[in-house]
C-alpha cells in the first residue's frame, strides 16, 4: 500500500484499523513522513501526511496511532522472492 493511502487516527475504534506506535517523524517541506511499528507486523508501515494534518493530530515519535487503508486505496500483493 502506498504511504499516502493510509488513514491514521489517534483514537481506536475504526473498523479494520491496526494499532501501532510512531517510531520516527520526519518533516519534509509540506509533508510529514512517519514510520509506525504496527502490532503483529514484522515490517514497519510508512505513512505520509500533510504537515497541517500531522500538527492537528499532535503527532510525534512515541504516539499511539491506528492505521487503515483510505477509501479507494489501491494495494499491491506481496510477491515472493524469485528462485534462482
């Protein structure tokens, strides 16, 4: 899933949302790139938000968040490693 196709909230309860903790927040121009350790997942999720949205949610490293795909988000299936 693309980082900008992930809906992030600071309150539990959204259907299908996964809980996680922000481990890194990087402000780059008008956007904020978040690295989120998601419970039950080996790899962290990358989330991109506008700086205004991140500021409104008061997001920073250590914050507890819930993630789910945005409406209409496109996902790509995970492909296994090719055998040699």
